[in-house]
C-alpha cells in the first residue's frame, strides 16, 4: 500500500542491531517474518512504509511481499528504532529507573517522553488530548501564538513591561482590577477592550479577567499619524488567525505544551499558513484524522464491523414476513444438522465430504415436500 497514513510499527533488534541502519516493520511482518526475533514496539507512526526484507535486512527476505524497493526514502527514523526514548535516550521500561513516571508521545516528532523531562508538568487531571515537546515547539514556533488560548495549560502572562520601539507602544501587565479601571479612565482605551473581546469571540474563547491589560503612550497621536497603515494592518490580520494572535503579546518558553481535543481545527488554514506548514513539514497538524485517537476509533469501528452477524444484517434488509420465514428455515437447518452430526459423534466416526453433501440433498428434498403442501392462512 505504500506509505500508510498511520500504522502500528516495530523495530527488530535481531535483524537491525545498534550500529546498523534503522528500519521499521509493520504488524503483519512482525508475526510472519520476525516471530522469534527481539522486537521493539514503536506504537503508531505516520506516513511509513514497511522496510521488512529491503536492503536494510542483509539476510532476510519478506515472506509476505518478497519484491520490495531497496529503500523507503520517505520514511523518518529516530532513536525509537533502537529502543531508546525521550531526551534521556533510555529504554522503556528502564530497569535502572526507579522513579514512577508515564511516557507521553509528541504528536509532531512522535518520540516518547517521560513526563518529568518535558519542562512542564502535565495537567493533573490528564485533561489534554495531545502534546508537543520542547524541541518541536522551537521548530514550530508559531504554536506559541496559539498556546495562551488553545493549550491545555495556559502560558503565564508577561511579568515585566516591554517596549516596542517602532510603534512607541508600552505594554503593562499583571495589573490589579482597581489599577485596570484607573488605567482605562486615564488612557481612554475602552475601544481596545471592545476590540479584544470581539477577537476572543472569533476564536470561541472566553475573555478572562486574568488576561493582560494594555496601556498605550500617545495612542491618539499614533492613530492620527498612521491611519492608512493601521487600516491595512487590520484588514491583513482579519484574513489570518495567526497574524491576529501574533499581534498580541505572547510568551515563548522552553517547555512542552498540552492541547485539548479540538485544537487542530482552530489553526489557521489561509494560504500563507498552509505554505508555512508545508515548509516546516507539519501539514498534518490541520488534519483531525491524523490523531492517534482517530486511528484507534477507526480500528474499533472496523472490529465492530467484522464482529457483526451476517444473519442479522440479512434480517435487517427484509420485511417482517421474510424475517419470520428466514428464522424458521434457519432453526430447521440448525436442528436437523445438529441431530445428523450427533450420530457421527456417538459412533466415533469421521464426517466426510460425501456425508455433508448427502445431508443437504436430503434437506433440500424435505424442504421441497414441505413447500408443495397446501398453505393455510389465518383470517
């Protein structure tokens, strides 16, 4: 099937020991081709094609698909393929680690991390859907603009005043409620609060009283001096969620972040942002079907489909009379076949193909005799 969107993978340390090129095998090959080997469970990874039997395996040919490409250039590998995880590069479970800790997978690099090595404590309630590790937050720095509103644990607000030299804007945060009221009266920036509230509604996020309060020096002079620039800037921001968020102050930290279940749907999908995702090799972030939860739900749905009784599916497609007739015929077949086979069990003889054929011939003959009789109907 080529590179599968998401699948369960394993690494075989018997065939590709430390020092050899990393390789991944699919679930089917782990059973069929590596059943007696030592395997590392990698859980699921995206856009991966099974390496079993290609040039990375010197003395092994895949039993399921012998002819394969020599290499899968689209595959991505990390230390997980050698049984090492997290920034500490330790195995899991680690026989030398006595500290109880859970492992959490980053949804960008798909490595697994100890909770204590993320630079931030995971929410105690466990009420988060996905995690992005520190390294991936540095690479995908645009996520910090979304973090205060979307991340499972809010980023602390700025703790000191910053100055924007180009605009002459002074940002003051962590004010008390009384100070905020006085600031509004003195600076006359009620219009800014209204604008910010509208922006909060656009993202379906409530505007909280604990958010930063802003004061602007010579704000009116700035607006009078650059009216066209302000209008163009506002128009430009309105078409891109990310630019709107980046226009507000936010904090970048050297920590992992934790995100709720619907956060991907709130990322901007304008043309510029889609291009940025592609350049950073993270276009999957806007795909809700990329999540591990979506993969697990699909597996559960497929299993339920396989477990469905074909007789019940057939019954559901019939009307009431047909349902009753089919059930009666099924019960007759079951009763007669059970009685017929019991004789073989009692005598200890083997049931042959000819015996089954004879049974169904007799069954069909008895069925025809029954259907040829006169039918009686209730009035």
